[in-house]
């Protein structure tokens, strides 16, 4: 989008800032890894955010709170597994690279639980092998950081309402 600025000599200067198309696509990339995503059909859905970067976890939790979600945070995979069992969220958003227990192992533990969680991998890792590992660990969705918040909120709202998730993500 071009912007205009007047210089001290009263000349109009025009400049544009554009991001490469590839970069914009990566920001929006969301991979639906499962065809059978459970839904919770809740008016105030619960979401657990698990990330070892406290600022990132707290910021995402705060943003989701504004979107009518009840949100808890955990700062490593082991703490996330414990909190998930007590908090009983509809969805768990997990970073993949964390100390003590990574997101892959946390997802495996959560998938063994009788409760059904929608597991969302939120990671800066962009390789195809990471997506395959996430699917093997039991994740339902893989989103690349930095996440588009509107895409994430839309996904969480669909989990809460319960429509068919297989068509898009």
C-alpha cells in the first residue's frame, strides 16, 4: 500500500513497503492434520496455551481471552499435561520445542487421555518433516509462527461450535 509524505521542501515523496508473496503465504499457513477433529460445543470454550516463551504464551492467552475464551497457560510440556488434566480444555495449543517435555511428547500423553482435546501445534519450525512428526504425535492442526490471530481464533470458534472441520482450516 503506497504512502505519501511531504518533505521539508514541500515535495511529495511516495514509498511502498511490500512483503514477498512467499512470506505472506507462510504467515497464513495452517495444516489440518486430522480428518476427525473433535468439538466441544461450549459457549465459553477453554483453551490451554503451552509455550516455554512466557511472553508469547501470556500474550496469546490475553488475546484469546478477549475472544471469549477461558484460557490457562503452561510454560513447558510437563506442566501442560498436568494443567490439561485439571483444566479440561477443548483445545491445547502447544509449542513444539520446549524444555523438560517437548510438544511432541506432551501431545502423545494428551492423546492417551480419555478426554478429547483438539491439539494445535504452533511452531516456528517450517519443514515438512516437522509437520509429519506433529501428525505422528497426534496433533490435529499445525500452524506456523508467527500465527495469524484471526485464523487461530476462527479455528478455535469452529472447535467450540462444532461444524465439520474437514473441509478447511
